[in-house]
């Protein structure tokens, strides 16, 4: 219940902050819902009315009243769909596009004023938190843009922090695991050969959701380290993409073999390694990170 109360309190705070409850959004003649409808209509030359209703999840009668007002104000024109005579399309008039442009400019100015009060670091924290909210609460992950890139400033620390948080939450590991990852990351940051060692961040919609590292084990052997995919981004093939990129880099760097270490309890990671052509070489019972575990060594020829 504490979590529910926290979310409800945030909703009340934010709706008040952006004026969502005001009858005249941004001091214009339109409500927030009407402004959102204009925004959607401005995105293209014409919009199917049923598709618009589904996109915004609006009551049919409510949307009809909005369209009636917009038509009366000269903001839109409606016509039968050429593809299906039973459906209607809505198109903004020049006056409608001007109204949409005015609302967009006012919204940009309003948010800009909010952000101007923040330092660059706080702005990054705010937008990062908003990205996290979107990823966790979005109904589906389809259509999201996922890319692999080098880490930005501060993201080596993100690798350490997320490993500590994720492995504690999902496997009950103690703080020694985070310390172990911190040493790996520190060694890489302190001295690595860019020609033969690299780290990647999996980026989804502008936010980090995964990581992997390739480092030298010896002259002919590379080592795969710190593979991680956030729970909110799993099921999209990101782990396989990270491992594939790591293997390709190692091969291009001149290594002929790649090794990695994991634990038998990491079932999802083990499936990724198997699909990528790795095989289990050794398994040894150990006491690590507050648990009795089976430490495994895997390898693959490149």
C-alpha cells in the first residue's frame, strides 16, 4: 500500500504542476484532452477517427463532442474514408494547424521554464527517471529503438550500481558482488587497450538497459564480462545482441578464443551463451556473495 500511496501522491503532484486539471490548458481555449487531440491530428495529413479514438483511449461520445466543437470552430474537416465508407477521416484546416502550433510552442516554453530551474545534472536525473517510468509501465516494448553504444560519462558507474541492485533483488547476492563488479570496471577504466578491449551499453529509447565488456585474458584469448539486461528490457533479444557484438569485436581484434565465468543459477544468461556457441568447460562449487553456488567456466573458439 505504501507504493500505491507514493504513486498516487506523485500523480496528484504532477497533474497540478502541469495544469492538467485546468479548463483552459496553457491559458488557451482548450482543455488538456483537446490539446492532445490537436497534437495527434497535427502529426499527419489526415487521421482515421476510429484509430484516433483507440490511440488516445477516449470514450466515443467524448471524442464526438470534441470533433463537433473543432468542426464548429473551423479547426477540422471530416470526410468519409476512401478505404472504408463506414469510417471517417479527420484533417486539420489551416486554422487547426495554427492552433496546434500555438499549443506546441506554449507547451515547449512551459516545460523549458521548469527545466531552466535545474542544473544539467539534475535535468539528466529527471529525464532518466522519466525514461525509467516509461519503460516499466509501458504496456508493450514493441517498436522501441534499441542500440549498442560506448558508455557515456557516468555509465561505468551505472554498470556497477545496476549489477549490485539487480543481483541483490533477483538472486540475493550481498555487497561483495557489487564490489567485485566495481573492481572489474575500475581496472578497465584505469588501463585498457582500445584496440583489444571495449565495453558496450545497450540503449533503449535513450536510456541504458544493459551492458557487456570484452577484455584481454591473454594474447589469444578474450574474456566476456559484466553481461546485464534490465528486467524491463528482457525478451527483446538484447542479451544476444550484446554477446554477438562482443564476439565480433574479439574476433576482429585478433583473438582466437573467448572465455567467460558465470554461475549455474544464471539460467537466462546460460541460454544466451549456448545460442552464441559457447560450451561449458568446468563447474566448481564455491561460497560466494553470501551463497553456496556453482561457478562455471564457458568458452568458444572464434
